[in-house]
C-alpha cells in the first residue's frame, strides 16, 4: 500500500493501527483494524468498538467468529 494512502487511513477515527499487524488473518474492522486472532483480542475489539464508525459491524464479526462471546453478552443483558 502506498505510504501516503496508509497515513491517510490511519488518520481516520478508529483506524490508527491500520495494517500494523503482520501475520494476523482475522480482523473485525476495515483496513485491517481490530485484529481478532484469539479470544483476548476479540474481547479487546468489543471493548473498543465504540471508536469505530460502525460499531455494530465490529461486534457482528467478532460474534460470528466467537459465538461464545455473544452468548455471554446476551446473558449479561438478561441479568440487568
């Protein structure tokens, strides 16, 4: 990716770490943002999804890969 385009992407809200993770194949956000290679990163992506332009897309991708997190979130909503 051209350096100028990359710096422009990184200036967008929620994309400051775009394309910084090598070797990771699973991402929840656009432009290789919100890496989710394991459960810890998936939880981190959910915690920071509110910084993205469309947090619901981040959540849906995380929940698709880790359905257990969705069940846990639904159970927590039911407790309140």
